[in-house]
């Protein structure tokens, strides 16, 4: 049920209830014995990198952090750990997969109701984001990127069913709905992340498949891509998408040129240079310029870590990503599946998140910790092996 709570796109009075659910639920679970802490034998470089990041985060709390953002990051790290100890069997992975789909359905429904009814219940709920359809009651960017992740996961389950046997037509329909939802968010970083993720998946699948399978992959890819392109070009309902592509991207305004030229990211780098230990969690946006009367952060997850928590956190955070990606790629190239989860899907989904994270500040949003947590569970689980998965240092 935790996955459902994580994906509910409701923000109460400026405070995300998911933070309270994760933290209080974990504490109660420990007290009643439902949650049992399990030691993890991480590789030494990964342990050191994680220690640097967590240590720098704790030090940054001395710099008058934004309390809500600090609690979100703590909840994200707790959720990451809970995933690493929860996903240790195929049964649990399947449960997580279907609860995640159910949670996404609830999120999508709330967004649709908000769009159709003009849902605005201030101050209990934030109003619908006017700049993007399907923004719902949360951040449209988060919904978009998580939707892209699910498209990759469902595509993997359609290509090689593991957690969801059968239901081929239903899975294709779900992918179609998710792609429509993704386009409706008007979030270009998520579009790019999905394109990179699916392209990597296609290349890895072609690399490890026989000729007949390769022909099936190419045919399916061309067909689906053609349908999406035709919808964008000719459908009246896709006019906002065309506007986003043709006007905002190809003929941008001055404000859009700032965003596309990494103007805010460069400002955040200047902040980091002036404050090597960071300015405190959530404080970067106080040092950068506003955009359409809104405070804007680094617009880059890595640079946000750097400016908020300093160089030590940046080093640890970056090294964690490198280690996980390197290991996932090695397993994906061999088509390894563990707990019913393919390393190929994890590598491509992780790549999708990181690509989007080059244009968005994602660290403080709970859904963005799902793929990293599952990846750590698959890579560093305590399942007995006759030989190590990867003999290399990293």
C-alpha cells in the first residue's frame, strides 16, 4: 500500500502528506515489528559515496534549511532504504509493480478531475497548474517523469512478461494512455528522458535478441512511433503539444531562452562557488532570480545538490549514480532478471530519470526515489549466489 500513498498527487497546506506517511509509517512499523531492519553489504566505494552524501546533508541542516524540503529528502532516503529491504522476492516485486500502477491510476484520475472540474480547494489543496494539462494537485513535472518511467516498465513487461503475465492488449492500452498523459503534461524534459530511455532499451534488446525477435522489435517501434507522431501532427487535441514544440522550443521567448540556455543552472553554480558547503537544503532558489514571479532553483538535480549541500554532497551523489548505472549496464547487457525485474528496464528507467534530472530539480520528490531504490535492491540484495554478479571494484 505504500506505493499507492507515494503516488497520490495531493499536497496539503504546502506539506506533502506522503512525507508524514513514510516517516510515521516507518516508525510505527519498527515499533510493532512489521518493518525489520536488514544490514546491507554495499561495495566499499558505494558505501563511501553514500556516507559522503548523507554526511553532507546532515551538515547542511546547520544552514537554516527549508524544513519542508529537508523532511522530503529524509523521507526520500528512508523510502530508498525501505525499498532495498522490501524487494527481495518476485512476489514482493509483483506486489510493488501493481500497487504502483494502482497509485498511478489514482494520480491520473485526480489530475483528470482537476482538469475537467477546475478543481481548486484552497487552502486545503493547491490549484491546478495552469501551464500544463494533467498537472493535477501536484507538480506536473513529477507526474510526467514518473509516467515516462512507467511507460518503460510496461514496455518491458509487454516485451518480456515477468511480473504481469498475459494481458497483452491491456498493457498496450495502458501504455497508450500513459503516453497521452505524458504529452498532456507538456514537460519536455520527461519527453526527452523517455526518448533516451526507450532508445537505450531498443538498442539493448536488439543486441541480445535473435533475428526474428529483432524484426518484431523494429516493426513494433516504427508502428508505435508513427502513431504518436501522427497524433501530434494532425490531432486537434495535440495543439498544446505542437505549441510546446514549435513555439517554446524552436522559436522561444526570452524567458524560454533563459531556461533553454541553462541560465538558472549557471546562477546556481555561481551560488555553489561562493558557498562550498552549500546554502542549506531548499535555499538555492532564494539566491537565484525569479521566473514568472516564482522562485526558481537550479533546474538541474546535480547542481541543486551542489548549491544546497556543497561539494562533498555533490561528489557522493554523483558517484552513487555512476556506480549504480555502471552495474546496471553490465547486467542489462547480459539480460539479467532478478526478482522478476529486468536490469535492462532498470538501466533505461534510471537513465530516463537522470536525463530529466539534468533539466529539473527532482531530489526532493518521493516518486523519483522508486527506480534508485529498486535498483539498489536488485544490485545489492542478499540473495545467495554461486558467483558474484560483478567482480569489478565498482
